[in-house]
């Protein structure tokens, strides 16, 4: 199948991922089905063995794409290392340089398990929790309602939802700020808690919701961002 990107010029997206890449795959697939009118040009991971790279290989072959795979981490760029789980300053600078060189309109965090800091945050993120999401060019997806599950990750998000007796979890798209999950919320899609749900059940339902809605959220964000600049 010939890529639709050969026919149009769309906003450029750089994706950051750490794991299997199922969400990255959903975003890339959406660019080829018309749901998301954007072009993913590179996928960057802090894990050189991340499963997302295998998915990129398969999608490149399936759609005739040329998405680049880049391993950039504290191992490849150790200078200015921060606390555990944070980007090094050199790592941040390297990612920012790659994004800028490709005229990236939006950086998407899709299962990226590193705290963004340094130049990447300054150039693409929200520098204040009060900053409008349209003043940022970096979005993250969080598997729970914010701010209630702020700072939680993975299955612990749904454990928090169930422990606190909430009637719903959510897939939440928000701007990336200096602290975890503090950027302005752009969209939140509730996922009801059903009787007998375990944290694993709820996590699976949120992941399914994420793969449906995140590409749409990104498209809406790009559209609204353009309007906000008129």
C-alpha cells in the first residue's frame, strides 16, 4: 500500500515510547487511514530493545513508510543525569535536536517512561501548570482521571481508582509540564468501572479506549492549535 503521505504535506509528529509500542502503532495506523492527518517521521525510545521498534519495522513494510527508529537514552547521552527515571540533560537536548531538525509540530509521549526535562521541555512543553495546552507542543496520554491519579502509572492507576471507589477511570490527553501529569488537560474520556472489575480489567478497558481516542485527540489538538494562532 502506498503511503498517503506521498500525496499531502501534513504536520510532523515525533513519538517517544519505552515499551511494546501498541499505542504508537495505533497512532501511526491512524495516519494511514485518514483518522489522523499527520506524519509520524520518527519513533524515539530510551530502550534499545523496545518492542515499539519491531512494530515500526512492520508498519514501515505494511504502508511503505520510512519512519526512523532512534535509541536515545541516559546511556547514549549520560551528561547532566538527573534523578532515577528522569532524562539526562544531554538526552533531552538530543531528542529536541532530532525533533527540531524534522520540523516537528508535535511531540507525542505514548508509553514513554522518562520524566521530560531540559531543552526538550523548554522548547515543546508547558512551562507552567497554568499554561494553556495550546501553548505546548508536547502531549502525553495518562490512563486515569486527572488530577485524581496524578503521579501514578501502569496498573497502580487503576488500583487507585478502585481503592477510592470511583465510578470511572479515564484516558486523559494532556500537555507535558515539568511535573508528572500536571499539564493542562486537553481531553478526558471516562471509562466506567463495572461491577466486579479488577485493576487488570479496568486497565485493559482504558487501553482499548486510548487506542480509539488518542489519534482523534491529537487531530483535534492540531486543529484547535491552528485556530488558536489565527
